[in-house]
C-alpha cells in the first residue's frame, strides 16, 4: 500500500492529502504511458462537476479530482465559512464516475508555513469578478498554479460557468508556460436553465424560482445579438430581465470572450456575462455569442 | 536533427531558443533515466557561472544553462540596456564545461503577447534589494518560475553571491510546490576577494581597487561575530569599512539567513549582507556567519 493513500475500491476512489504523494502517483502513471485528466474543485459536487469528471474519464486513462475549499480566493465577509463541505458524499459520486484519485489536501499543505508567494494576473482578471471581489483571482491563480504542480496532468477540466475564471487560468498557463492543456467544458443546467453551482444550495425556495432570471437574460441576449442589436441595447435588456426577477444586478455585459474588454467590433465573437445577488447569495452565469454577420 | 536546435559539437553546446523545444529535450532525457542540472544565468559568464556549470556537471547527467537578460527584473534607470551580452563567448566557455544545451530564448518567448501574470513574493523579498530595487524580485520570481517550466530539471544551481535571490527563489519553490531542488553554491572571488559579478566589468581601474571594500567589510564582520560582538556594533564596523574605500553604502546588515529579518537571538546563524555604489555601479556581497557560542 502506497503511504498516504487510502486505497479505493470499485465504488470509491483513493483519497490522497499529501501533494508529494499525489504528484508521485501521477508522475508514475504518466511514466507508464497513461494520460491523466485533472478536475480541480472546491467539493460540494453537483452534476456540473460530474460532467467534468466524465469528460476527463472519456479522454484520459486516469482522472484526478481535487477537493479543496481555497481560503485565499474568498474575501472578507464572503462565504468561506459556510461554503458546503461534504467529502464523503463527494467521493461516492466520484467513485460512480471512475475517478482514480481524490486529492483533498489540508490548507497547510497548499500554503506552507511562512508562505509568501502569490500568482497575480492582471488584464482580464481586473474586470467584473475581479473588481467586485478584490483578490479573488489572485487566490484562484495562486491555488491553481500550486494544484497543477501537485497534479502534473495532461489536461485540466474547468466548467464554462465560471467563464472569467477560465480566461484567467488560461492566461496564467500561457504566461508561465505551465505544461498542461486547459479544457473548458459546457455549463450544466437545471431543467429551468439555472446554471449548476454549489452556491445554489444557499437559495430559499422563493429565491430558487427567481434565480432563473440570469438564464433568461442570457437567452434574451442571444436573441438580440443574433438579431443584430447593438451591444449597449443588449446590455440594457439583460439588466432589465434580471431585475424583473428582483435580482440585484452586479453586472450584465457583452464583451470580448478572451480579454473581457469591450468588443473591438460589433460582430463578435463575444461573451455575455451576468452576475447578481439574491438575498445573501451571489450567482453568475454567461453565454458565448458566436460571431455574427 | 531536432527542429529548433543548433547542434553542438565537442566544443560548443547546442543552442535552443524555443521553450517548448528545450522542455521536450529535458523531458525526453529524464524519461531515459538521465538527471538534469540547470543553471539560470543572464550571460556575460565568468568563473562564478563556470563553477555552477561544473558542479551541475559533476552531480547530473546533463546540464542546461539558460542565458536570458530578463527585462522585468531591471527597474527604470537601471542597467538593462548596457548589461553585457556576449552569447558566442558564453557558449564557448560552456562548451569547455561539458554543458549539453544552452537555452537562449527571445523575450517574446518568455513574455508572450498579452502577458499579464506575475509571481510576487512577499516577506524576505521586501527587504534590502527589494526595497532599493522595487519590482526586482517580482521580475526574478516571475522569470525563474517560467524558466523552471521550460527546463524541468532535477536541480537548479544558484550562486550564494546573490544571497537574497536564493532566499526568494527557495521561498517561491516551496510555496508553489515547484518540483525542483535548489542548490546554493559558494561565491567565487577574485584574488583580492572581490566577488565575481558580470557587473564588475563596469568598474574603472580605480573603482576596481576600491571595490574590495565590500569583501573587507565581510571579513571584519566574521571576525567581530566570532569574537562575540553585538550585531549593531558589527553593522557599524561593516559600514565604516566600506566607506573607508569611498563606496557609498546602500546597506550593511547582519540578519537571519532565511527570513532576512533581524536576528531573533544574538547567537545566529546569520548572514552579513552588504551593498554599495561605486560611480554608476552597484555591487553586493554577503557572508554566512555560523552559529556562535
């Protein structure tokens, strides 16, 4: 039995907490010619995460899922303390998807004593979520860089639902020359269109019904975009659609999908980004808008 | 012939400019069971660099030396433009030391278009050189992180002469979990004790004679340290010894060798750090002081 690994069985993957141990396991598997897919998560897994694990399993020989509620990407007064944690349930779900290893480190293993290093991304990380949640993407880039060193996989899978996160991670990977491929996978939705999110669990029954407003605004954005409407009128309509559900709008924007800057031409491609608050819960969503005429 | 590699011969190593090419070469060599030593430099090589390459060659199967004058670690008004560049001479020297590959990237290969990512180290990077040269260690940490991704060696060799740099690099490697061992190697000195540095070439004949003042101050520091003198009196004596050679003192300090903070106990171990200016040239040096009584 490899030290530090709780062995898995047919139903549950092995749980590894030590970065050196998961790294050694991944390096050995790759040396044996196996391809490795990696899904970094904060746990509280739902069908969106499951779809990433399934995709990784289809494309790679072995799949690693990390579960780590990363303190540095939460701001003061945010929901770090109440963020849902349910490792046992998560492992059971991952076992059903053939995941080989769950990497669930303690914070001190990712942030060692005396830790003084941060990965800071400028540009696309300064807009939208970066403006509303100062330090958030610094925490994301820092933890993802560390996770990629612990899990030197061939491919890492991220959900498109956190679009700006995928932009920031791809920027960091290119800039630092990290040897990993980033695969951005489709958002998984509830039957009414609400994007799957661990934070949906915070919503009351009434808020849950209102929450569809974000998705409705993106449906509208796509319709208006395809009809050739100008960006500012689309953004106004998105905002109105969100507010019609009594969601407080943080932003509703149509921007360049890579830089997240205003569109250079009205033809796109573009991404429609929305964020809003329902009670104490922040929700985000987005939709890619294909280049138009 | 491997694309992107100018083949070496008995006397000169192959020169590679593309990060992907050197990475593939290193990965292939390691997969074949060879150990790789890496010496990151800014070129203008001298006996200090040669000693690092020789040490790497003694300890590893293959040696990579990078030559890259990193723009981001120079501040405005510093010597980036006049920093000596002599790739052909450098390669000849490295050939004599059995170096297998020289990695000499262009700036756009290390800093791709749209680059927005920096590695920022706090703590020990904020003191001494970090205070006098704002942004310097951010540039160092950023380029070293990128170089380590391009050259995934077993061991990287750094000269002790840039002591604070070795502290910052070791801090970053531990914090980010970079899978490389940092070997800090002894400073190589001229016969009069002046630490070898590419910047010594800037000195006039008169300045060259004065420059020994830094080394003299460290000799004195060691004597006083061993004699049990208190730190503030040692620092005063160091400063006086440097000024006696008409060098303007930037700092002269005895501090903790890992944190570079004031010593917690008078017993050490410690590092004596000095920096001064001679005309337009900045010189630095240091000495490790073993724990006393």
